[in-house]
């Protein structure tokens, strides 16, 4: 690497090291400590020049079914919501790409418009929509479609609605970027060769847009796994996700070492699939 290129690459690497690697090492160090009464609420890693850390917190994660259920719950909720976001976001992205150029900017603005409002307020708005005497149930009752309010809040349905709504723009934008780059002459060639529109989509459009699909899925799935606000406000007591467990360990139990171990274990579980996807994307773009 030439000195000039090193100067260009150094600032972003320094930024990542300062704001990602250093905090991760701090959390990793706390995960090796033990809970203690005081400030900070954990024992020092070195005492009298000797290392006192251990893997006891990680052993607790492996032995306590609560943490296993929270891991599985986070992945299951996030995977299902990611699939729903893809099913909703792909047609939206495709429609925006096929829309006249004069309308594309307006449609994209409509996609990112919710970001102009506080995330917390948007989640609270869904409580007003889905509660027993909320807008949705009142509308269904007025239309005579139901005779009593539906249980739309504090369950799996409300959590999935909140997750898909909140993270849908992160799915639409990468898909739009991938679909917008497709050469329309490829579809014309497929049609000339006798390919029907549905077959042309499955054989031409979808395979060429896979990098956008994977990028959108990662942008949606990863933050969903650590989501706290949506399962806490829209989910019921049975909604067990990693973010709620972390909150309880940090602020209710004040067990920072166990909470840090949970965060480190989740990060390690996500790094492997992220690395596999990154290699696939690198091979697809070559």
C-alpha cells in the first residue's frame, strides 16, 4: 500500500477502531468480570498484578435456558420480520424503479419520510392504532366486520408489525439501488427469446438483484436482533428478545458482567453469517 493510499484509508480505520473496537474490548473485559456492589458494579480484571477474569458468565449463558430462549426468540422474531419486510419491500422497490423518473424522487421521499419523526413516537403511535379501543378496532367495529375488539396488541402480531414498519426503509433503499442498476435490455432479450414476464422476473430480475436483497436483509436483521423498544412497548410478557434481557440485566439486576456476556455472545453468533454473506457478495460483484 502506497503512503498516499494509507493516508486515505487511515482515518476511517481509526474511526472504526475508536468507536467500535475499543468499546467492544471494554464490553468483553466486563464480561470476564463478576458482579459487585459499588461503582462500577463489577470486579476489576486485575488485582495485585494477577488476572482475575473468568468465563463463568459465558458458562451461565450456556446453562440457563432463559438466555437460550432469548437468543432463539431474537433470531426467530428478526428472521420472520426480515422475510415480511422483503415481501413488502421488494414490490415497493420494483414499483418505484418502474415509475416515471419524475415520480421516483417523490416516492423515495415517502419511504424515508418516517425518519423525520422520532422513532419512539412512531412506536407509541402503533399502540394507539392497535389497542382495544384504538383506530383499527374502532374502524372494524364500525364497518361491522367484527363484533368485539381484536387482540392486536401485546402479542407476536404487534411486534412483527412494529419491526416491519420501523425497518422497512432499510430494506427498500438497498433493493431500489440494486434494481435501478439493472439493464432493461436484458428483460427485452428475455422476452424476445420467448420468456414470459413471470419467468423473466425469476430468471433475470431476481438473480441480478440478489446483492440488494442480501444487503437489505442484513441491514434489517442485525439491528432487529438487538431491538428493545418495540418488544418492550408492543410485545407482551411472553415476548422474550435479547434487548429486553440486556435491559433487565443492566438496569434491573445491575449485573453488568452477565449483560456484557450476552452482548458479546450475540455479536459472535452474528459475525459468522455476516462473514459468509460478505464473501458471497464479494464473489457476486467480481
